[in-house]
């Protein structure tokens, strides 16, 4: 087993190098529909894959605050690189819920194992002696071309119907189909994983519910004890806000060198965009601070999900206005602003950032809590 990493994190020490490489390769990764190999390698060097790996397996057991900051900074250089770093980090956290035998198998050669995870149930798992035989296809697995393992989600196996299961597959047990032809986030290489009759030992799987509720016999570190609702959208929102910051920096530099800088409308656009980007980041920062406190994360899980979704909406609005204001200059295929516009629409459409869903759930939860509080006051004779 690899020795635990000496610090609690190793992201920020290499983030400048990562951003330099990712920015240099951003256009090429976008064109190739996959990260350039040197960018994928630098993600590992920067510590994304080991970020949420348990310390017992050589990982960092990092904080959500530092991850959010690293994703925001990296996405200003290349949103696709940040997205794959996000997937490596959060997939490591998901993998940590495996039984000890599964965790040992995945991280036997060290904590820097890039893992791609599929959240949507697909395929079929057939029980056999010692585990399951798994077959199927799982789409939209970001970074899968560079991954050593995959964590796929399958409907409840036939002997245990109901809650889906996550099952770990080593690289030798799956193939990849080139199916990623999107408008935005093109460099993520989110292709389709194909497995045929792959054997998954019993110790390499766990119930989906254990991830959602942070229950089960997983590691005790705080990052594994918070409910999924409190943290699912947070890293994606940090990345989306980073795209907006990068777009604002690009537009502002462009405008500052032209006569448009003297117009009131341009100045107001710059001021409003900066204010809304800052406001979005403040929401992300608060959500990250809550996520690092298990008690608060359980109490404010619905608010965290709401805040992540709203921060993404604010950031997307900023990029929309900047793109429109830039006119035909932003339409060129080599313009960073048009890539930011494409990327932010793709990134903000992720299920974890849909405000209608999370806003509705927040209101339901808030009103339920308010009703319970009023009942407690009545039961206590008004003394609460």
C-alpha cells in the first residue's frame, strides 16, 4: 500500500503549472474532443485523482473549499481540464465508499489512479458466485480515455432489486466508444464505456444509497460523512464561476484597449458582470464552508444545492451578456470568449445545477422545517 501523502492536500502547490499547460493546450483539447495527454498527466501531478482518496490509501482527504478554489482557477485556463480534474476528484470520493477489498484493489499501486464514474444507472448485473457479471453501456464518462478504473452504476441486481449499485471495473474490463460530439466542454472526452460480461467481485460494489446519505462502513474523515445533496453541485458551480471569471477577464482586457472603454454602457456591463461573478463566488464559498462541517452540511444540504445552482445561473448570465456585447469579434472559432460561451452552457446544464429542481426542493425543505418549528413551539407552550 502506498504511504499516505504527508499533507492534507497537494492541489494548490502545482495549480500554476497546471493552468499554464492547460491554457496552452485548451484550443487543441477542444478540437480533439479530449484532453491532450500532457494536460491529463498534469492533473495527476497536481493531485486531483488523490484529492478525496482516504489517507489510509495514500490520499489527501481534502477539503471542499480548496477543491472549489482549484477548480475555479483551473477553469479560467481550460474548462475541460478543470472538469476532468473535478471528475477525478469526486470519482475518488465515490470510490472510497467501496468495501475495504475494493478500495485496496483500486489504490494498490498508489492514490493517483484516475477514475471515471457513471451516475446514471444502466446495464445489467447478474449475480454469480463471489460477485456479479456486468454488461452494458454507460455514456458521458468524462476523462474515461485517461482512466485506470471506472465506477459504473447499475440497477439493483436481480437478487436485490431496488436501489442501484456502484461497481468498480479496472481498465482491462471495459472498452471505449468514441461518441462525444458536443457543442461545449468538448475537451472532456466524455465518451461511452462498454462492458461485456465483466466479473465484479462482491467487495468491489456498494449500494447507491450509501453515497447519497454518507452512510455505510466507509472512512470516517469529514469529506466522506456529508450527504451528497450538500456537495454534488458545489464543484460544478465552482468550475462554472471560473469560466465566467475567465470570460470577464478576456472581455475586460479587450474592451480596455479600445474606445469602447469610454462608453457608459460598457462600464456598466463590466461593473455588473464583475459584481454578479463575485456574488456567485460568495455563494460557492459559503457552500464549500458548510460542506466542510458535517453537522452544518446535514442541516443546510438543500440550501447548498440551491446556492450551487443559482451561482451557476448568475455566471451563465454574465457570459451571455459579454458574448453578446463582443459582437462578431467573439464569433471566430479561435476566440476564447466563444469557447467560454459554449462551455458554460454545457457545464451549467448538468443535473446538479438545475435551479428548478433544487430551488423547489429547498422551498419544500424550508417550509417543512418551519412547520416543524411552529409545532415544537406549540408543544413547548411557547417557551422555545
